[in-house]
């Protein structure tokens, strides 16, 4: 049959005349009613090369059509069974988490080239922020890049705005 170029009502009317008033989902077969109206299903999904040809269209309940989705039917007219993932509770997911090392907090307390004696983990995060790359003895404690001592307040530092604006307040000329 040629591809249809009609509105939905005409397509449903043609399919009802051809197939009768029953849902064409392989596992249903119940009657189509006004409370459970028909929807048009592409037996071979459009995404898989199906068409709007009348031979590729079937009427199904809305739930049956949604359950079929874009599954490609087998040659015998059955649909493939898609196994659902088993639901896992949050408690089970949490129990599978790795234990945090008390010595190094799983690498958070380690420096750039250190390794934990107890768990063997390296530093985390693997790429260090700029402030942790500079040792306190090498830091001038002024400017844009600071060491851990500048950030934590152990050493007083000169604000970057003082350097950028030659010891004047920003916005004052």
C-alpha cells in the first residue's frame, strides 16, 4: 500500500476496518474503548527504518504502545524482552563505598609527591590547585599566587589590588 497522507481520524478508521476493534500489542488483545482509546503504532519503528505505510501501522492502547516503545519486533511477531536493572537501596550503595583511610583521608592530606604508608594512595585531587604548588618558604606572600600559609592567614599578605594599583585604592585616580 502507498504511504498515507491523511489525518489521524482517517488512519484510525482505516485500521479499525482492517484489524477490528482490538489492541494489536502481542501481550494484550483487549478491546479498544472510549475510556482506553487507540493510538497509532509504527510496528517497525521509524527510527529503525519503518514508514507511515498502512501495512506498518497498528492500533494499540496508549499503555501498550508506550510499553512497546521503539522495540524492533521479531519475525514471528513477538517483541524482545528488555530486562530491567534491579533496584538497589541507598543503604546497599553506601555499604559498597570504599573505606576512607584515617591516616591520609584517602590522599586529601598528602602533598604533591607523597604516598600514604598505610593505604598506599597518592595525593588527591591528582591535579593540585595553584596555592598548594608553592611552598611557604618560596612565597613572597604578596601578589596573585599565594601559598597555603597566605591563604590560611598564618602569614599576613599584601592584597593583590595594592600591587596592581601601585599602593593606591582601586578606582581612585
